[in-house]
């Protein structure tokens, strides 16, 4: 593998970070996010952490269904969580140069901020910039290997909502993440059960089931409950199961968040992250931050599939009058 010198690597990083990643959101919304974010992390970082907030590359933005909507809010929220709590130093970027070995190793975790499309495939311009690695196909092969080696070697990924709709041409990506999206029947309030009330990564919800409105995905293989540890799932008895495009599962098992191990690395995923108000919801921001600390390796939490005799889930409250809903 071609190794870049330290100077060339630094120049690539600086060039990658020079893109327009700081998409502004209204100032009052930024203040809402800042006010809702926790004051401190759940645990003290074991060392200084650096986290990449990965956004949809520029050449794919035209087809990004979340551009100008939840993506800039998510980016703002993930930056705020790091700077306000001191849990990590956030770096926003979308240039594939950041995924090469000499650059990606600088990050403890990567947040897939609703990043969509075939972002592992370089644009023609990016391939030209990296032509020392070979043709465009060779560049993509190098990027795939670099990302996979980094994760399996001990990196961490936090992904939410549409992130599992990316890289459809790269099956290994979905195998590492633990699933692929299969439509979103719900865009309304649903009942959410906390599968394992004592699990450290659901502490934001006090170990209790709750209700939340968002666009909710279903998942298709390679998602498999026996290959991940499910944190949250739909409480079908407290949710409208007559929505359009609902794909019946005989097991009535609809995961909403999970963690898993990938070699020495860690993956945290949640379907929540479409509606902009999610990003100034204090409980959701705490949930995201705990997931980021887990991905960084600071917050220890079980990630093996849950044993069959584990504690029963904490069920969601039934829907009530609109004014009474949380």
C-alpha cells in the first residue's frame, strides 16, 4: 500500500476540511441545541478524543434527501455535544481523503451524519487527486480497505437514520453496520420500548419505555437480532401498525437502535434522526453522546447479542391526548 508522507497527509487533511461543511442553521435553533445538550459527558474520556462528523460528499448532495433539512442540524448537534461537554473534539468533513490510512487513524470515531449515496466511491475529481493510488476503481478499493481496517482494528462508528441507506453497492458496509434500510412506514409518534432497562446506553431514558415522533425505518438483511445487541425497539401494542408500506414481520420485531462489535471496533446505530426537533431533544442528545462515547471506547457497555433469559423490556406508554404526550 502506498504510504503518504506526514506532510502530504497533513495537506490532504487540511484540503479535505476546507470544504463547505459548516452549513448554517438559524441562530435560535443553534441556541436550542446548545441549551439542550448535556453539560458533561457520562464518563470522563480516557484520553483526548477526535471525532469525524462525516457528511454527504459534495458531488452527491443533489440527490441527498436530507440536505438543508436534518443534515445541518445533525452536524451542529454533533459539534455541540463535543465542544460543550469536552468529550471529544469534533471535525466535520466529507472529502474521501479523510478516509485514507494516514488520515482516518487520527480519529477515534466517525459519525455518519445521515450521509447518503455511494460515498465510498470517489468523485472523478477526488480520484484524480488520489491518482497515485491508481485508477478510480483502485482508489475506491483502497478507501474500502482503509475504512474496514480502521473499524475492525478498534475504531468506532456512530450512525443514525438514513446512514444505512448509503453504499448500496458495498455489501460489507451493511454487514459491518448490522443492517440495511427497507422503507419508512412511520412518520408519526410511536411507542418505543427499552429492551434492556439496565444497559448503560439507554440511561438517557431512565430505563423506561417512551413515545417519540420521527420518521422510522424498517430493516432488511443483514440485520439479525442474533448478531447485535438491540437497545430500543417498537412497542407494537402502543404503535399504529396500520400505516402504509408496512412490511409484516411474523415476529413483530422492529429494532430502532442497536450496538455491535466488528472485530476490535464498535458500532452504534439508531433510526432516530430525521425530524429536526430530535436535535434539540435533551434525552436524544444524551443518547447520542453516550453512543459516541461508546464508539470512542470510553463508555463500556455490553455489545454481544442479549441472552435469551435477559430482563424483559420496559414497555412504552399508550398514546394519550396530544397535550399529554411527551
